[in-house]
C-alpha cells in the first residue's frame, strides 16, 4: 500500500511539473536581473519607489546613464554583440548619441501611408510562401520575423529584400532573441555573417539615408545591425506574435475584429491591450547621473542602478489587470494610466513608436484577411515558445474535429516543451551570466584610458 501511495504521489508531482516549474524559473530570472547589481540595484516599482512614482523617475533627467557603471550592462552587451557599444539603446548621452539618434529618425521618417503599404506588401509576400490549404501548424513568430526582415531591409536600403539577405537577417535576429531568452547559446558566426554583408553595403554606398558621421565605416555597419536588424526586427516580430496570440486565445475579440477590419479604433485598442499585458521589455535599467528626490523622505543616490519592471508597472492600477479587455480603452488613455510600452517622452522614448503602431495595424489586418488564428499554447510576456498556433484558411475553413485535435496536440506539446525549455533557460542563463561577467565587455570598454567618447571598441570576437 505504501509503495502504491508513493507511485501515485510521484506521478502527480511529475504531472504537475508543467504547471509550476516554468513560472518559477521565469520569476527567478526576473529577480536575477534586478539583483545582479547588488545593493545598487533598485527595483521599480518596489519597496523604495512605488508605481505611483514610476514615470516621474523614468523621465527624470538624472536617470540618464545607459550602460556605464551597471553590472547588468555586461550581460546585455554580451547578448547584443557585435557592436553593443554602438547600439542606440546603450550609448551614453552626448554628441555621439545625438548623431546616431538623428540618423535613426531619418530612416524612420517614412510617410504613414507608405509605411502601411510596405508592411502590407511584406505580409502578403511572406504569407504567399506558406503552404496552407485548409489548416497549418505554425510558430507565429517565424513568419513575422521574415515579414519584418523584408520591411526593414527595404526601409534601410530602398530596394526589395533578396531571399539570401532575408535569411542572413533572420538567422541573426533569431540568434539574438534566443540568447536573450536564455533558450540557446549565442552563435557569433551567424551574427558576423550579417555584419560582413552590412559592411559591404555601407562601403558600396547602398544605404537609403546618410549614416552617423561620427562613426567609422565598421561602426556604421554595427549601428545598422543593432538598431534595425536586431532591435527593430526582434521587437516587431514579438509584438505581432503577441497580437496574433491574443486574438487566437480570444475568439470573440478576433471574430468582432474580422467582421469589421476597417475599424481602426477597435484594432488600436486591441494593440494597446496587447502591449499593456505583454510589454516588449521585461527589465530596463538606467544608471543615475545625480541624486534623484522621489519625495520629501526618499532620495535615490547618484550611481544607483534603476531596474524598471515593465510587466509589474503595466499591471498596477488596472481593474482586473490579468483580463485581456480591449474595451477598457474606451474610457481611459495611455497618458492617464500605468502604460509606457514605448518609454516616456522625457527620457529617450522609442523612436519607432509611431511607425510601429501603424505597421502593426496594417500587418494584423493582412493576416486576418486570409486566416483565422487559433492557439492552445501558453501565452506569456517572454513568449519563448515562439507562439505555437494554427492558421486556418478563411476561404476553405477546417473540419472542427481536426481543429480540436490539433489544438489538443499543441496544448500537450507546449506544456512539456515548457518543462525542458525552463531547465535549459536556467542552465544556459546561469552560464551566460558567468560568461558575461568573465568577458566584462561593457566594463572593459569604459575602463579603457585616454580614449574619446567612452572608450575603444572591446570585442569578444575576432573580425
């Protein structure tokens, strides 16, 4: 009898693993990012700074440091190599940053109509290459990454994206995002192949806009790679995956939108609710360049590392915050609530905010013209599963029994993949934290003596 009880208990524990282990590992990673800077790391919102003061601190002029002085920076530089010292998100304030920011704005100054048309065109081209007769199992992030690879290639180079170039861009972006999520080790060979391609384009003058003048030719290639072919493609493909997964999990919302695809207001509300519940950033860190007074009793010291927790902030102050409800935006605006998916105007907001919203709208509409999306997989902010789901042809439909069987398969597979993936994330995440601390890319860059604008390039690879 005792043996039977042990067997049953063991079986129940094993069966429960998919329901608790992935969440525990995710929480552990979030705590790691907050604590990696030791006593200087300040979680916001947290014990010292409440959600009420989040925007105030985020926008404060003294919350201006980007990388120098934070142990967490070594980890982000490790993930974003090559050329993290050129990455617009990590450049310290000064003329070098201003030069880079102006260049980015030139690329993004695409008329709204042209941006929408280009996004729609890229979606049509990518979806035409997916063989879907009635229904197809997909990882939604995969086609979305191809869409934005084509979009940003044309934005940067002013020409249609060749297949070989798209493969280089997608391989680079996949490698970066997989490492960021601790799902796989980074592979510098994939990244450097794109660097070499971009360097050749820069040398040949095949770029649609003037590049930052204060950067060398090699640094200009790093700039394009970091801003457009890492950040832009990764963030937009993740944003679209979240949007499609949210629709796939809420049939009534998807059906209402499909029946009125021209309703920009409702689609914008769905996008806003998606970005609220699944913000693209987890933790954003800033280093204080001076003391910051939070209130009459609390002051944050110069040199502190502020760890802004987007998911926690986006859940604060909302009624039933865990419920996906686009209609909540009928009575509120983003300025009034805990909602900053693109940062705040006072401290380097995302330069692509306007373009991101209009192109997400255009891309989402093109997908829904052709397909109905279904999913039974877990939908989390970090979305390490790449958004497993079904694309069902709107024209041909799918047998309901087959659809239910496929959704059951997706649910079971996703639960058990999450267990293995969670363990991999824990192991690889630990290794990458150790490796980043060993290489100290950021620390060594700023430690270099007698060099202009923050140091010479210190790489962990040989060109």
